[in-house]
C-alpha cells in the first residue's frame, strides 16, 4: 500500500505506506495539488445489520454477510463489531456462532474486530428497553455469558447491560475480568446503581440519549448521571433523528471529544429501499425519511446511518472540527473497544487501515478508497 494525501490529524501532505502494518508516514517534499484527505479506517462498535443482512439472525447466509461487509467498506469502515440484540437464548447463540464463523472463514472477516452483545440483560420497562423484545429480557447471568463466549470462540469484546439488576455488579466484574468491555445501556438505573456499575468495571455508555423514557425527572436521572461520570466514555448515534443538536452539543461538552465515540447502530435496512425488514426477532420498517421504527409504530429501532455520514453530521450538528469528528470514529472507538494496533492513528506500527476521502463544500464526506490490512477493499467507480 502506498497512498498520498493530507493527514487529517496533522494537516501535512504525506505518503502512507505499508503491508499489513504501516511502515511509514512521511512528509511529501513536492506534493501534488488537490490531494485527497487521509484518515485511519473508520471503526463502528455497533452494527446490528447492513445492506439487507440481519446480523442478529442465526440464518444470515455467510456469503451475504460478506457482501454486507463490502458495502461497509464503501462507507470507510474497516473494523466493526457486529451486534446481537436481545433474543431467545437459542437465537442469540445461533447468531453469535454464525458471526464467529463469518469472521473466521471470510476474506472480509478481518474487518470483524469482535462481537458486541447488546442485551438481553437490560431494562424490561417500556422506554429504556427500546425495540428489544420484552419477553426475552432476563437478568444478568455469568453462565449465559460463558455460553456466548464459547459459541463465539472467544470473539465477544463488548457487552451492554443495565445496572438496575441486583446481579449487575457481580456480572460486570466477572465479564471485565475476562477482558471484555462492559457498557451501560437500555437502563433505568439509579445514581447508586450506575456508580456501582462503574466501580465494578463498566467503561462505556451505549448510544447515550437513546433507549430512555420519553419523560424523566429534571434531576437526578440516568442521563445526567452518565454524562457526569468521567470514568465512562459514551457512544452517540448522530443521524439527526436519534438525538438533536442541543443534546449532542451538551453531551460532547460533558464527555469531551476524548471520551466520545460515533456509532451507527445500523440495522438490516441500512443502505436499502424503504420497506419492511427484521431486527432479530423484531419486525421493523425503514421510512422514507431514513428512520427505522417498529413496524406499525413510531418507536425507533436502530438506524439506517452510515459512518461517513455520521462524521459529516456531527460536524454540522455539534460544530466540531473534521479532526475531532474523525477522532470519534477512529482512535476513540479503538481505545474504548480495545482494538489493537489502531489507537495511534496514522503512525508506523499501526494497522494499515486507511480511508482516502474528500470533504465536499457542504461538509459531507465522500469516500474514494478504503484499505484494510494494506489491501484496497474499496475504490470509487
């Protein structure tokens, strides 16, 4: 791999070269005019499905998972966590096993940096539960986690749980001891329960501002508690639908750019035409405005967001710089998700995951090329 462009972090015109790992990032003595921008490959810690493929389904064909990953490459994503939501024990194990097989057998499987299990140990209450099926919600169970990890061949890297369960602190401690990141999400937990979860080892808030009651006490409430907790990073779905600009600005100021992560929470219809789809065992619908809702209702059920658009959106809605937005889609999720050789950006010794792009006049990101492990996996036609 040899690419020339403007390093998004330094602003310098550089040559980036390497095999599976970057050998060097050197200043160009005589750079060409109108060079594109260069950034590390984007990282998404929460993808439930994409391009018509439901990662929560045990029956998702391996070849279709491969095709969906190739579509992710077109958005600049080079590493991601396929995410399995709340379901029956049998369906969850089946989906986990199916994704692990895809990671281990597909050429595109290198992009699967680990699995994210979101639920079933979440709030059973309407509002915080979001679109997760209520009849499948259940208390935290370390034995169940071990069954998941065995089915995944050790590929589970992130688990989202609600601290409101009495079993939560011990569960979090056990999972963290095994090197897995624990996030707080889909919760109605109290101040004390959130504090206990963080003390036990939780380090992330999953899509903060969503999976919540429509009405909350002025203070205290579980959103303020998580925003104020400096030991928690937070992920945000910046599609212009899940959270508005005012909340996003306030949340980013509370967390700081260094503790903020962009996720898409994309589901099966992302990249598809409006219509009916599935999210695990849940029927959903993609609306013409690109919102994804429970079929026949208005409750949000994931998103149709793409990461390159999330980057443009967070600049527009929150007023952050391109460098800050890229940081939230690259270095920060690598650190929070413990993805090796991706935490130092475009520097020698890191993985050769690179996105070549241009920023349009309206701020939108246009991906030109995507490189994974030094292999070009996408090039604009």
